[in-house]
C-alpha cells in the first residue's frame, strides 16, 4: 500500500514538468503555432534553472532563470516561423538541436554540482486526506503552482479578452485583422509564454524532481507534452489529466 502511494505521488511530481510544458503548448497552439521545440525549451529551462540555483543557492531564482531560457528559445522559433515564414515543425526540430548543443556546452560544469532543491511541503489538513492527501498535497511548491495554473490557463483562454485574441489568431486571423488587431504580435507573445512555461517545467524537473542536471535529461517529455495537447484538443483540464497520467 505504501509503495503504491509512493509511486502515485512520484508520478504527480514527475508529471508536473510535462504539465507546465503542455499548458504552455496549449497557449501556443491556440494562437496557431505548433512548437515542436518544446523539448528544447524544457531542456534549456532545466539547465539554466539548475545552473542558476547552483550559483545563487535559491531554487526560486533558478525557476525564474528556467522560464527566461525557455522563453528566449521560443522567441527564436517565433522569429523564424512568424517573421521569416519557415516551416513550424522543421524549425521546432532545429530549436531542439540548438538546445541540445547549448546545454551540453554550458551545462557540463554543473553535472556534478549539488544545489539547494525545492523541498516537499505538506499542506495542513489536505495532506491528511486518505490517499488523495499524500498523492496530491505532499509535493514541491512548483507542483502546487501548476495546480493553480490549470484553471488560470482555462480562464485566460476562454474568459479573458486576451484569450479571445489568442484563439482568434489561431482560428480566425482575418477577423482579428478586420477589427484592427495585429495577429503576429499576439502569436509572438503566445509562443514566448508557452516557451517560458516549458522552461519552468524543465527547471522543476532538475531542481525539484531529479535534483540533478545531466545531458539531455528531458528524454522526450517535451514531445509527450505536444502529444498530450493534441489528444486533449488544446483544452487545459484534459491536458492536465493527460500530463499526470503520463
């Protein structure tokens, strides 16, 4: 029984990195851009997050650095696909290879270093609920933040004006342009936000789950995130369920 609880709890903590990336990809795809470089954004976030956490001793600063690294890499994809008209899928693979090279080069010095990682924090009362408590409410802070991010993403996409612009950019670009809104800047912002969330997912993996950095540590989680978004039809709640299932 205890072993099963540990497996399920570890599954939630391990799936959080995929959840961040999948929510980011949901925003990007709603704007009409498939970021196949999500794997690379996660890898950049994992490396930057671990390196900065090692240098500063603060995992929160590391998570912020992971978001920045993921967002910058997504900006590269946005520039080539939106401004230069390159193929989205091919460019995504190029971004992945770029991330592999950069993280292998700059991350080599941090392979054997230790950091102060995110600690498990049990939420009072909720963590005492049989089964549900140990699985969902004895986790690291980034996992709790991911819980809140799911309804926040849903609200953003389906209840806010900016979410309407995002969906318009991906589904009805001519309508958006007719009403005087610029499509490409909206898509840029969506892609960068998606990359930043993927970067946080990578940082969560290195600073809260594995507590280590090694080359190519994402190992396909970014591709899983893209697949989850497609199968969940770009809806945040099913995306969250699919991410934790994986």
